[in-house]
């Protein structure tokens, strides 16, 4: 492992392309935030211009930095985006179907678990009736797809490609394996810590229901699952799983209302 700070030309090209993909993934979030504001679900609606500026400036500052960390550090530790690398290199991707179908299956499983928890525990606590009475139709159905795209791509760049790679690098520095790579314990530490951070940003301090606590547990397990996919199948598998998880969870709960 070299300590040189330089990156191969291909990686710089990959950085630019992945940054462009990440920035594009932030665009669907703009109408979602506006729709939530118009529905009265945010404390202070920002309107279209300010929402667009806030979302895109945040994405421009955060996503390229996370992607740089992933390429600079993650690639040295076996954490990569193999399908994107093949795309930039102009070669056919290896094992793409298995990588993506594994992500699809895992994401759907976590999504279904979340739906079952929301329906079973939510009904027992009256949360489903409350949501329906509050007007579940206030948020348009298209926001489910928009959020799945935005979170599935952007959050995986942030929490897996950036944060998990950084944590794995730290674990490698503290406790390297005999072969010079990352010890399995260190990698699981990185997976779990990134998963905990992922679940934490989706928490709601005012919600004290059993259903919400159970959903948070599913989010934590999903974050760990996405991290495992990133490690074993590549970033694209984690993105596919996250997208599927969000789609199944959102539309499953909507259908149950």
C-alpha cells in the first residue's frame, strides 16, 4: 500500500463521473422538500429557489468529498464501485447481475420487514389510524420514487463510500490483518458504525412509540446490510439495496393505510 497522495487518471475521471451522478441524485429531493413544506410537514417552508439552492449547495460540498475519500482510501482496502470502474475503463462489468440481484433481494427483505412492523405494531398503537387521519395523501405518491433515488444514491455515497471507507481505514491503521489488509473485525466495526450513523440521522426524538423503535432497529440492520454489500459486492449493490428498501417501505406502508 502506497502513501502517495496521487490518484490514477482513471480514478480522477471516476471521481468526476460519480460526483455528477451524486449531484443528479440530489435533484429529485428538491420537489420532495417543497411538497413537504406545502403539506405543512416542515416547520418553515423554503419555497422552490431557496430549497434548490440549499439542496444543491449541500450536495456539491458533501458528495464529491465523500467520493474522493472512497476512491482514495476505500479502493486501497477492497471497498470499491466495480461496475462504475468498469464503465469508466470501457470494459464489460464482471458479475453485474449477481451483484445487483443480491442488493435487490436484501433491500426488499428489509423493506418488507419495515412494512410488517409498521402495520402490526402501528395498528396496535393506533399509529396507522393517526397517519391516515392526518392525511396520508398530503404527500404525492411520486415522492416515494424521488426519495428512493435521492437517498439510495446520495446516502450510499455518504455513509458507505465516504464514512465507512474512512472508518475502515482507521481500523486498518489500528489493527491491520496479517496480510496487510483490513482485519475482519475492523471491517465489521466500520460497517456497524456507519450503519449506526445511518440510522441516527433518520431518528425522530419526539417519537416514543414501539413501532418507531422497531423501525429504527430495522434501519440499523439495513444499514449494516448495505455495508456488508458494499464490502462483498461493491457500492452499486448497496445502492440497489437502499433504493429497493426505500421503495418497498414507502409504497408498502402507503398501500396498508
